[in-house]
C-alpha cells in the first residue's frame, strides 16, 4: 500500500468513526485552553489514526493536534494529523468537519508529499500526491480562474481575540475587492474549497500545521498557491495560512491581513 492509498483509507476509517458519533448525538466535549474544546471523538479518531500509522509505517514520526507538546519532530518522515478539524461545528451539530492526514518528508524541505482530507457529512474525499495532481472523489480538480472581485473568500474566525480583530480589519479592507465572505469553521475544508474552485481565496491567522498540511498540498497540486498570513513561505512552524487561486490574489489577502497581526 502506498502512502497516499494509506492516507485515503485511514481518513475514510476515521471519518466513519466521527460520523457514527455525530449521528448518534453522543458528542461529549470538555474545555481545551481558552475558547476551545476537545471531544472524545477527537481523541478516539487520533488514536485510531496513530495506531494505523504505527502498524503500517513503524519508523515514522507523528504530529497530531490532540497530542501536541509544543515541539514539532524533525524526522525524515512525519505524519501530520488533524483527527477532527471543525470540532466546534461538530459539537454544535453543524456538519462541517473533516479528518486530515499528510505525510511530510525532510527531503522535500519538510513539505507535504502525500495527503488526504475527508468530509464525512458530504462524502467528499480530497487527495493529492506531489507532482501528480489533486483529486476530489478520484476526479481531477483545479482552482478557479475567477478574479478576486468575482470570487468568494473564506475565513474561519480565530478563537484568539487579537487574530479575530486582525481578520475583521482585513475583511473591511477587502470588502470592496471581493464578491462575498464565507466562514465554514474548518481550515482544511475551506482550503480544499480553494483547490476545487469554490473559493477564490481563504485565510486564517491562527491555523496550525495539522490544519493545513494535507490541504496545502491539495491546493498546490490543483494549481493554487499558499503562504502564511504575512506572505512568507508556509512551514510547519507557521501560525496561520492564506491560500488563493493566483499569486496576485494571495498577495492582496496577505497585504490586508499581515499588517494587522501582532505576533
């Protein structure tokens, strides 16, 4: 089984677990830091994914949202996992959530080389492998050619107050330059929306590597571009993500948001 096949298969398995709990109404949440929560489903999904990786690729390193200790492993092969992106939606009963799995390789400059994002509610499975294109349910996808003024821009409002204020200031500046704003509450889903042509751009100044790793590869393989919210190259250490269907649109987004970031 290739790494991409494994990522797709494991995303589907984790997604079925999440969907079953979601449908049963048995979502239980507890506080996780300021203005954030974690559910038992987050933890169960990550445990299932990590166990599958350990069994299939026992020498690889792991980075997951629910076990992050502040240190990002520097390993030749690193699996970056978000077991449940959109936890707040999930707990509230909103069907905008997903599972994201990416393999990052040191020889590729610690950039993703294979990844998958699965939305259980819609049944949409995105995947990409470096140099081989991006796909939605096994059909090729490409970014839209729409200019920013005719496109939708998606933003997930950050739980961090300063980042939220920066986002609202950026939205004010961009308001006359875009058609409309949307907010789905999941960075990975919104990023894949850029890849599939639904959105012209997206940004979130508080995103973490597990939110973006797989989706960034899908975006680039679909013909799009991405960076951090200041316009600098995205890395595993980046806080925040911006993506667009063209470099000029990405620059417009990062110019608007970057100047308002405090850190």
